[in-house]
C-alpha cells in the first residue's frame, strides 16, 4: 500500500461506518454521491469504498455503463456485496416463528418459516428458532456477523427482559436476551445476540429500507398477529424511552365502553383494532389453521367490496384506528406515519376515510402535512431484527471485521 493511500485511509477510517450505512440504505449508489454525503475528497471516498470492498461488505464497479444520452465518465457504482456476510434474524409471534438470514441492504438471503404453538417456556421456542437459523447457515455456508430477535413484547433495557408478552403464555420478565445468547452458543454460533420489540424493529426497517426512508420523525403503528404496537424513529434512531418501554400505543383507549384489555383498562387499540377484533366485527370465527393476521388481511382483500359485514368491519376499525392516530399525531407531530400489518390493509381498503378521521381529530392532521403511508416491507420485524444485529458493523466495520 502506498504512503498516499495509507494517509487517505487514516483520514477516512472514521468515515467507514457512515459510508457503509449510506450504501446499506441505498443513499449512496455511486462514489460521487458518497463523496458529497460524507463531505470528503473524492480520493478519500475512493479509499473508504476500497476498504469496505476489501472487507467483503460492498462491491465497487469501476467501469459502469453510461446512461443513454449522458456525457462524461460515469461515477463508480457502489452496492452491497451479494455474497457477503449475513446476520441471523428471528421473529417469534403468537402463531409461531420465522428465522432468516439477512444481508446488507435488508436482503432476505434465506428463510425458514415455522409454525407451532408457542409454549409457556420461552427457552424452548427461542432454541427452536435459533436452530432453524443455524441450519440455514450450514446450508448456505455464509459468514454470520450477528443475530437479532424480535418478540411481541416490550423489552426492558438494559436487562433484555420481556416485560409484557401479553399474547404469549410466557411469564412476565422472561429473560429473552439471555436465553437468546444461550441458544446461539448452544448452536455453535459465536455471535452477539440482541433482542427487541417486534414493532420497534419493524419501524427501524421501514425507516432504513421502506416507506419511512428519509423521514426525520417517523411514527409507525402496526398490528402484529395479535395486538397493536407503535414505534417512533427520531433522526434515524429508535426512541425507546428511559428503559426501552416507550410507545406502548396499543394501550391508548379508543372505545371507553369497549372490550377489557390485558393491561387492565378497556377499549384499548390492542383489543379494538387488531386482527381478532376485525374478524369478530366481520362476524367471522378464526380458522382452525393459519395466523389471525393472514386470515384478516385475506378477508379484506377478497370481501371488502362485496360483503356488507366485512365492509362495515373495515369502517369500524378505521374509525378506531384513526382516533388513536389522531391522538398520537397531536402529541408527537411526526412528519410521516407508516402503517403495518392489518392497518396497512385497512389503509389500502379506504384511504380517504382513515385520512379524514385523522384530519378531523387532530390539530396537525388538519394542516394536511402528515402523510399516512402503507409499510412496504412484508417481513418488517425480521428485517428490523437484522438491522439491530447489523448495527455494530455499521458503527465500526473495521473493528468487527478487521
């Protein structure tokens, strides 16, 4: 290595993490854009890109084809390495689990869905989902740099305990992060495991790779397979509160005379605007197999236009959801709202009604400045679990791989 390149690398080493995140999130598709975003010289940006390529994280195309009608030499193209390392992502929900290998850029490399009755012992299903992920690693031969777990519960920090797994039979305070670490070690995986709330992680994924990209203050509200969750991303970071328990939006009251909630109150979003509530409002019994979320979304897609009961149920849940969103918009003043799970389907079924309810009930909504968008990631919680696992690499690529 020449002395000149060594000097450039020393100047640019602190830019490795920011540069990798720019490529990872698709915001630096070329070296020219990377140079501008980092505020460094072209030579330094080139040295940084070359170092990330040497680490096996990105690829640099030094001779890209010029676009039709363009003039001059096109800038080097940057992309995540298609055969680069991965992280293991796992999600546990009321109807089972899913494991996946996820590369940079939020790419699902391989998945292993699994459905089972979630037992009262969290160690059992955590061990099962980790083994499914380990099997994927053996089959693909990919290098694994970390692991992330999404669970349908608030996860307290710094303990890593699931405080309120309301839709699982787990005991309150289950040590999910410790159990995850033990399962990874038992499967022979020498990586760090992180655990978080499923909607929080889905929001992080939408902010980096989906409908929330570019938002400074992003509010996400979504149904899981049961219940309702919310998350707030501020300047690219999850707002988790003082101990990881912020944004329990499922326990906003939207129907004071409504159903009793697991939290002790009545009429919360959690029981008034989730898949179970929708199926009940539509006069449908949950099927013997498959998730409630899948059953509810399919019912909206296939029967909203021609079944009066389904149509009425859609309107009812939109009104309840809109009331909750209006309160959140008044308090948080986000610049974008992204909806996931069943709520994404409700928005698609009648976007005008939902936006009208939010506008009528909120100060900021009336200004028309709060876009309400559907989430674009089908496996947001999985991708978000991967984002949490990738974070140490994004923070310090050389420290992890060098």
